[in-house]
C-alpha cells in the first residue's frame, strides 16, 4: 500500500473542481457572501464604532465607548464573507491499518486534502487540527493556497509509520483543544474511525456542534465490519499477537462492530448530522464525489 505524497495531494486540486461542501442549514438570504450561511450565531465581524442614532439596535451599544465619550455609541458589524472550514484529522497510530486498497490513515490524508481544495475553491478559509498519537498540530484558517499548502505538508509529515500498541484518546483531547478556536458558524469536518468514542467524547462533539455545522466522516476497513474469514490467523503487533479462528470469533467480532456503529449513529442523531462513510476499499475521490454537491454555474 502506497502512502499519499505531496505531489498526489497537490493533484487533487483538479478533482476538487466543481465540488463544494453543501450547507446543512441554508439562510434565507445568501447575497451577502459567496455561499449560503449555516451560522446559528451572529455570523458577523466587528467593523467600527459610531454615534448611536434613532433606529439602531440597542443591543449593539458599546457601553465602554459610551461611558468614555459621554454619549451613546453603537458597534457596526459586517457579515463574514468567508466561512471558516476546520478539518479535524485523526492520524493516530491506530489509523495505520488497512486490508484493501489503502490504510485508514491514507484515507484521512486524501479526504482532508480533497475537502480542503473544495473549500478554498468555493471561497472559504480552511484550517485544521491534525491529531497524532502523542501530539497535535493546529493550522489557523487561511484562504486560497495559503490555507491548503501548509495543511498538505503537515498531513504528509504526520502520517503514522507504524501501528499503535494501544488505543489513544487523542480525538477527545483534540476536540477539546479545537473548541475555543472555532468561531460560531464554522463548518467542522471530522475524519476518524471513532474507535474510542465514549460518552465523554460524544459530549465534546455535541458541544462543538451547538453553534457550528459539524460533519462526521467515518473511516472504516472491510475487515472491521466483516470479521476474519474461515481459518486460523495471527493478529496483533509483533511480539503481542494472538491466534484466532475466523469462524468461531466472527459472531463476537461483528457484535463488537455493531456496538461501535450504534455509538456513532447515536451521536449523529443527537447532533442532527449525517455520517459519511469512507472505506479503505474505495478510492477517496469516488466516495466523496457522491457527497460533495456540484457547484451550480450561472445561467
């Protein structure tokens, strides 16, 4: 299995042409920006302070300036014209696994690159939190190539090169680290196998979704859902492997998988978002083309 390289990720710019990340909750009026807003908060940037005049919203009064100058002043805002798109990419050691076309970590890297290109081509700013087994990197949202190129380089650099000896809770830590960075109205794309999803992590995801458009991209491998074929197999890490019989373990194996699937479905239902499944057996461009809307062209 060949891991993605920088040249491949740069070439995905062509595959992203004509694609966009659809808004889940379009606003009634989309003339102010390059796309329909999904913001549940104000979705506004502070512009300036001026004297208050009759008809201004009293909620926008700047009380500090009012007190200092002795007459009412109000804050002016402008609508944000670029939607921040955050990628939360799981590149922990547990993602160094795959039995078909590619590793799960390779799916994350390729999907993150394609989503990033789609975002900036649509006029959005793209940022990322990329989680490894022991640390994470934060890239603030930026527009155009200035947002994508550092992201691609970091994805390549942080790809795991060996499997993890134990599950990591890096995603829970990453969600908590991302929370204060994301402005209300942002879109957050999470790419992970969600293998360590528990009640605490689900609560963190739900909190992140309150004021943002959160999408869950679930990275899977056929062996995880189907179980081992008939016969005896050694699985695990060197020095820590065990021998298993496929037919006798398949029922328990699949029950464990259904438990993981149910946890993710429960989270998705709670935050009212679909789950996009990306499998190692399918080319990433093919899988994402079915879920990224084709951008309309002007008549």
